[in-house]
C-alpha cells in the first residue's frame, strides 16, 4: 500500500537509530509497506546497505553523489506502492503524520499531500535557530512568490503522492539537489494536481546539511533553471510505449 523512500548520504548511523522505530510504528498501525533506502554515493564501505538489509528494506545505490533530488527520484520511480512518501534519514517528523497523509490521499482523494511547517498547528520553527528560521522564511516567501503558486513551505522534508502522480512528476524532474522539492511542486501545479498542506510536528532535530548562504544562492539559480526548463518544454508528460 505504502512505499516510503528515504534518501541517505553518510547516513548509516542515523538510519540504524531511526528505522527500527519507524518499522514498529508501521506494523502497529497495520500499514502494508515497503521502505526504500537510496544511498547517494556514500563512501561508507557498504555500511548503509548493511543497515538497510538488516531492517528488511529495499536498497538502491548511486555510484557517486548526485544529490537528494536524484536519490528521491530513484526511489520514487522504483517504488511499487499505491501511495509513495519520502522523508529524510533522521525521520524528523512524528510518525503519526504518516496515517494522516494516507487519509488525505486515500479517503479525501488528494493527489499530493505535503507537510507545511508554517501552518498554525505545526511545531517546528520554535525548535530551530533564529538564523535558520529567518533564512527559511525569506527563501520560502521568494519561492512562493515567483515559482510555487503561494505555497510558502516547499522544503518541508515529508511529501506523499499517489503512485500515478509520482510516476508522472518524477519521470520529468531534472534538478538533483535541494531545489528538487521546488521543481516537483512546480510541475505538480502546472499539471493542476490537487495538493493538500498538513501541519507537522518535529520529532527529532539532527540539524541540517544545508549551507545557508551558498545553498540559498544555488537554489535561486535553480529557480530560474526550473522556469527555463518549463519554457523549453522539458516537463512535458512522458507517454508510455506499449
């Protein structure tokens, strides 16, 4: 029923701590699932693979580091679930978010459900540094204004899709790194998919690998790349060849 895609780079120790709790929760909730670990070229001599297989997860590996967006794309296109969700290796948000996301995909029939840390019932920004909070808010406003159609939180690390929608979107995405979240929402909005925003509660805060200044500049450049890709028709739907 549910595929959970977890991109990882040098994340074997983190996964060893987080996967058992996630699996116990899914079993308690009786959610039929598969967990897909995509190792994005970690130089860890197979440590991530060992953790994945020890927890009965499916494992895919990039030969070199391509970026989180590329790892999520690999996992989403390899998934077999009717619904497909991705989150980070530290699984930062409370497990109860998962059945809520499924409820809105299944019973409410939304195409996509995304976490939004800016919603009133979210518990997130009070637990991070003021500098990161300010940088995140400025960037989210810029993205929402020029790309994401009013969605103020494109970077929340939990998003879920119906299988057909995931296949459609991730078959055309091109951005490999952190701006991949912006690109996938941009494509979804251009496709007129129904998107539901849900509040999230921070479960664990390991910290971020994002470099605020450098990566923000790269993200701004990627925004113009996304608009250019759309202008060139690079997000046209892929047609299946029977």
